């Protein structure tokens, strides 16, 4: 079933003067998680000729024990202060998506670190509050802690009304393509696939637990998504760890996906940023490709693994008879995971816009900012950087 906002749910509280967007948490109806401004609410009553939304994507949330240890405040886990410096960039876009690399199975099965991660539920609560609308779950760590961790994660996402894709609780759940219908009248579908699961076999007859990269299945699901939404975004967990440029396998799969007419490809797994580009599909369509968005929040130490970012792009819908969808104006905010380190302990972890990092936090910060701009835009003519 598609996630739709029913207008009467929105209009009635407006008329009665008690507008509360968080009332829209019914399982079958989904809003973008953002407070809807009066202008946005008026959307359907305005001319339907031109609509525009902003979509944003962040890379890996990879929660090492040194990250959740720093989030522990004596009572519970709280990642808010880590993400606060970038909160406005997560909140502002109409839709923001994140890759939840470490499975969120919660404390009841025991939190754990690399190589078999398990993260606390509070992270989901915190990112939801900060404006993340959907998490992609198909990663090489999805099966790290077995079926129980997946069940727990999904149960918690459902509880807080966080949309998820790439890992499912049943075949029927997997069949339901995730679509966000925005108040602007633009619908966006999300698919997510991984290259593998760290050698952990998928339990027999339970392929729905994690979406693997399989071109036949991808083609089928992309077709379904394209019939359900204006825009289709495919997330791939692929590539070589720590490689700063995409390998041939990534390029081939991206071209295959562009040929299917997918609008945007969001990649992750290498833990470092890889260049952004446009690919032309076989029908002449343009596909925006971010091969790897790097780590957004992790406990990795090496410099390039601490630089990630927020990809943003606009989606315009022009309706003159037939609807015409255009993805345009990609922009990027490079980010940096700042922390103080003492042995294997980290403290004061913060995700900062790289543009705001000073030389005490990272020596030659402005030099790295310039380097990232060049690196990301080497294959694209117009990539704006948020400065
Ligand atoms: Zn990975």
C-alpha cells in the first residue's frame, strides 16, 4: 500500500486551529516528517502547474561502541548533541534519507561493535526528530545480529513512524514499495539493495530480510516504483571500502540503473566520498549518481573516513496535460566528524559542516574543504556547495 497523506486529516485540524503534524502517524499514511508551513499546506489549492521539493541524502550511520559510549548520558543514549550542528540541514529539505548501516536491534539483545554491530533505538528517535524521513537498511551489516535484530529495528521504526526500506519483516512487507507523497503533490519511491551480508547467509526462504543486488529483481521493483511514484531513488550499498573513486562494478550497475530510467542513485559502503555525476540512460534520461556519500556519523579515525556530507537536489513537477518531472540543482554540504580521542575512547563527537571547522578541530580544514569540492565535482559541471 502506498503511503499517502489524506487531505482531510490535514485540513480539519487547520480549520479547528489545532494543527499538529505529528498526528499523522497512522501506519498507512505518511508525511515527510517535517512541520508543514502554512504555505505548504495551501499547496493543493494553488495552481498545480509548477511544484518543487528538495530531497537530501546522508551516508552511513555506523555506530561503533566508541560512538554509543560517548552518547551515553548515565541514563540513556542521546545522539542529539552529535548531530545538532547539522540539524538545520537535515530538517530543511522536504525529504531527508539516511543509510542506517549498523542494525538497530536495541539494548535488549546487547549492543555491539564492529565486526557485528548492534545499535540503540535512541539513534532512530534522535534522527527522526532531526528530520530524517526514511532509512535504507540493505547493508553488509544487516544480518550481523540475526533476524531478531532486524525484527526489533523494524518494530521500533514502526513505533516511531519512520519509513524504512531494503529490509523487511515479511514477503508482504517487501512487496509494498515505499513512497512518500509530499504536500506539494510530488511522490518519491525508495529502493535499497546491498552487494552482500559479510558472508552471513540469508535464512532459508527469508529473502525479504535483506535486499541483495540482483538485476532481475531490481528491474522488476524499479518498474513497480515508477508506476507508483513521480520519482524513483535507488540506494546501493556497493563498491570497495576506502576507495575514493567508483570501481567498474559500481559504474556498470549505475549505468544499468540509469538505463532503467531511475532518477537518482545514492551509494554507500566505501566510507569515503566518491565523485558525483550525471549518467545518461538509454532513453536519453538523466540520472544523478552519488557513488558514495561516505560516513555521516561513525567512530572511524582516518581523515577521509571522517568526511561525509549531505547531498541535496531539487525535484520539479510541471503539469501541463502530462506531468513532467525534472531532477536538478544538486548541491552538497561536506561534513566532518569531530572528536577528542584518548586511546580507544572518543568524547565530544560532533558532525560539523566542514566549512565551519577550524584549524584546531582539523589542521588545514579550509584546504580539505577546497579539496573535497574539487574531488566531488570532478565529473559534473554544476555542483553547488553550501558555503
Ligand atoms: Zn558497508
